[in-house]
């Protein structure tokens, strides 16, 4: 069997890649995709801990289900905001939507 | 033995596809790499014996979320000129530093910690009946709140994306 540490390291790698994507990308949709990567890394961590360490075995999986639910709601709302931004400013790049920036 | 070989295959697939998401020049390529990465995580759930979660992952992430993202990409294509757009901001080198530093810290902590319990040898089986019992009985109130959240998000998304009169 694969030890727990493998899952943790894999999850850390995915999460860091997601952090890089959030910080480096310009398009709001690409930033959202990187956020999805980070959420996935977190869910994987929850489930790995539940499968290896939790005697009740199931709390981590429940957490992952709620993460997926909230992520689905978040994607719907965020994409609506992106479409609204694109309609108003003709761009989906976050660094061009800088009206509040001095 | 076969399990471990398959595990490493999927781990490499996930990391490669995730790198593709953040490194691809074209947004459509990023979205397709994202499908690969999410499906790989679904395979990881199979290895962790949470079949139900793998199913949910494939359906909701691999299907619904990526289709939604592709739809938004189609609706927000600004590069009608055909010129390749700059996809990364000027802060990208610093983002590499932050990402690499965070990765080093997280891996160091994850490997360096001694976890209590039956660590290291074997993943416990998580049966689907147990998940349903817990979800609908013990975690009933959060379940209801999550339903309300989904409804609110649905209504909010419709109102935000609606074409208003006079626009």
C-alpha cells in the first residue's frame, strides 16, 4: 500500500502549483481554475487523513463532499461576476479592472 | 505492487496536468489540463477506497465545473485580433518564489511530522453506507445549510449575469 506521506506530498505539490497560478495569472478565469486546483488538493488531504488516521473513517469524506458543494456554488457565482466584468469593461483580466486603484 | 505502480502513474499525471494548467499559453489548453488533473484526483479517491467521492468528483468537477469554465472562456474571448495575449502578469517570477517556498514548507512539515494512529501501512475502507448515514443523520444541519447556499448561489448567479434593460 502507498503510505500516507505520499498523499500529503502530492497534495502539497498541487496546492503550491495552484498558489503560483493564482498569483501569476492575469485572466480571472485562469485564476479561478488555479483556485480549483487548490481546493482539490485540500479535499485530497482531508480524505487521505480520514482513510489513514480517523478511527471513525468518514468525517474527512464528508468534509470533501462539502468542499465540492461549496466549490460548485463558488464557480457559478465567480463566472457570473467574470461575465458581468467582461460586459462592462470588455476584459476578463484582473489587472485591467483597476478603477479603485490610485 | 500493481497498486503502487498505478498510484505513481496517476500522481505523475496529476502533477503534470496541474503544471499544464498554470503553464499553458492558451486558456483552452489550461481548461483541458484541468480536466486531466481533476480526473486524476478522482482516481486518487479510488485508491483511498472512497468510491462515492470518486464518482462525485468525476461528475461534478470533471463534468459540470469544467463545462462551466469552458463556457465562460468562450463568452470572454477578448483576443479577436488573433494576437497572442500575455497570460502572466509582471509578478510571475515572484509567484514562482512564493509557490516554491510554500511547497518546500508544506512538504517539510508533512514528511517531518509523526502522525498518531495506524500511519503508513494501510488505508481503511470507507463504505458508502457509512457516508450516507453520517451525511444525512449526524451532519444533517450542515447538509441543509449547504442546500440553501446552493440555492442562493444559483439565484445570485442568474441576477449577476442577467442582461438588464437598457444595456
